[in-house]
């Protein structure tokens, strides 16, 4: 026989206890009129553009951007070499500049020097100066100091000294919360002693070229 302590009187069977649910507190992400009050997107892009542009305006480097005109320039159809180059601009802007460290390269053809560098320029800055999106083939000029003139321009007659660089790669950078909106461009640069970019300015150009 079962012990009396193990017996449960009829009608007193244990019931499942459901915990009390606390009241729900409204959240910023709750939809209001079909749209959430807060979400991680580019709805406040102007603020992110300000964050990207203001530090560059304060502590950036003065640069000049020469943009190759794809419509006005002439390229040889067989050798794919420029016959006449037309550059739009120049556009004066400020950007973050990476120090171009000189790297000597020895090969069967001889010795040459290469200066790899890069700039980071806010997208809003490009829009403010009414320039096109930077692309490969453009030329960037910075550090207009007499100290760099001799090695920078290879004794060529140019309006200003400083370093001229070929833009060899361009990526959009600073995407807001991984959305399609971005706040800047990162441009990889390279200067070669055997083919300095300023030589492009000595190539015969039409009369409508302002550079």
C-alpha cells in the first residue's frame, strides 16, 4: 500500500504555473506609421559625411586632382597608347595622404625608383569641387615644397614642384552599416622614376585642354 504522505487528495492535483509576463516597453525600432523610429541605415548620411569631411579639412593635405577626360582624350586603337590626353580640372581639395616611401627596384632593364602611396578623400569633398568620381588614369599632385622638387619632377618644367602620382586603383570606402552609401574614396597611387606622371602634361593636347 502506498503511504498516506504520497497520496494526493482528489481535486488537489498540482497545476502548471505560468510565469507572469512583464508589460512590453515600446522600443525605438517599433514601427510608427509603418516605419521604425530607429534603424541602422543611411537615413542620416549628412551626419556621417560631416564626420568624414571635418577631420580631413582640419588635418588633411592640400592636393590637386587632374582627371583624364575619357571623351576628349585620344587613344591609339592598335597600341592602346595615348595620342593626345585631355585632363579636366585641376581640382583643389584636401585629403589624407600616406607617406610615399621611396623603393629602388633593380631589374634587367636597369634601376628605377618607385614611390607607392595612397590618399583617402571624402566623397562629399569630391562633390563640393564638382569633380567626377576618381578613377584609374587620373593624376594626383601634393607636397608642393622646394625640398621635393628635384626628385619629384625630374628636372621638368612644371608650374609647381611636389610629387605627381598615377592613380592605379580606386575603391569606395566607409560604407555606413554595410549599406550602399559610402563616405569616401581610397585611391592607391604610384610614382615611377622611369615614367613620371607629369610627362603626360607634355603630350600634345588639343586647344581646349586647360591643364
